[in-house]
């Protein structure tokens, strides 16, 4: 891979390569708090196809990962009900960093430090391709969304809210 815009290996790309998952690389200029909407705009993607990796926790502070469309919010109430939790809330950034091994803004669901249950908004699985964080700020990888189910055991949920 001698392409000059090749981003160095991350735990996420190592995992994808180890499982022979085909992916495309999409580096972009990272913007603090820009989120998926920013990366979608910069890369010319529909924000609905850019998937956010959110580290959340239940009432017992057990971490979990939610994969959500870039232009949708998570209804924590609906999510908690569907996964049998009393409540779900986003982790503090430092806590999220500790659980995932990544920096917030560069969190990938692949190759996390801790194995956490992964939940995916069901409509993401209907898309032919998604872009998801590749394990570094300013770096997305394009994959088939089914990879999230195959490699992460992601369970489909319905908890999207319009932004």
C-alpha cells in the first residue's frame, strides 16, 4: 500500500484485514465536534450512510456500543427498553476512551480494547455500503454493513430519532 494518503494501521484495520474484509479508506480533515455530519460533508457522502460509533453505558455502568446513522440521534429510552436495561446514557469521553482504546471522535467498533455488546440501528443493515470510523480521528472506512453483524455480533435495534 504505497498510496501516499494511506492512513497507518489501527486496531480496526488490523482486525478487518485479519478477517479478509474488503474496505475502502476515506481520510479527511478532522474537526473537533464536527461529527459524522462534518465527515459526510467533507467526503461528499450522505450522512445517513456515515455511521457513528457511540460508547454508552447502562444503569450498572456496563459499557455498550451503538452504531447509528450520522444524521440521527439515539433514543436512549427506546434503546434501554429493547436491550432490557433500566437506562442507557452516553459515557463521559474519558470513560469511552478507556473502554474502547480509541479517542472520542476516532472510535471504531472494530478492535476495541474491551469487548462490549454492539447494537446497530436496523436500517443501517439495509444499506449497500456504509462508512464507519477506522480507528483514528479523520479516518473512515467503507464496508458492507453486514460486517458489523458478522465480526461484532451487532444486534439490530430501532432507536433512531431525527436530528
